[in-house]
């Protein structure tokens, strides 16, 4: 695969609409914005402040709004479940990234490592098959 990787930002939040608004502006200002933001809101029923911030945003990337409480680890996992990008970046709602943060992501390195992992897995499978054949031959010679 070539070209820019699709990056999904997963952000857990709870009752912090101002921080979310600032995060959205920060992500929109990226020289290479993410493909999508999965915002996992742990707000209790009836608290629509963060949903309203998201609805009014008008951003250059998709936003997937998920309502899920239970703590940041559970929220991050919920975000992973719906993420569509090749890469996932966990960015908390109070973090501000340098404008070229995603432009500097070593996507080619990640892709090269994945290709190498696949090649090594294939090589390992071939070696295991050879080993099993050798064991079978040894067993025949021992009889």
C-alpha cells in the first residue's frame, strides 16, 4: 500500500466540552489531518454538551461520536472497535499536537515492519513444514 496512511484518532472524554472544542480545532489545523476522530464520550444521560460541540464542528475529517462510560481504558477499547484507519493514535482531550504531527508519522516504517512480519511468518511456516517432514523421515529410519 502506498500513499498516506489513514489515521484514526481515538479520544476518550468525560464532561469536558471546552477541551474537546480545542482538540477539534487542533486536529483541524494539522498539515495532514487524520482520516477520522472517534470521540468516546462518557457523559451521563442528559449531558449533551460534548455532542453539541461535535455537531457544530464542521471539520475536514469524519467524526464518529460514541457514548460509552466506564473509564478511559474501556472508552479507548470502544474507540478501537469502530476505528477505520490503518493506524490509531490515542490523543486525550487536553493534548495539543504540533501542526505537522501526523505528517511526521513514520507510516512507511510501519508498513515495512508489517511486510517484514508477514515474510517472517511465511518463512517460519515453511521451516515448520520442513521440520515435520524431517521428523517423519527420521521416524521411518528408526523403524
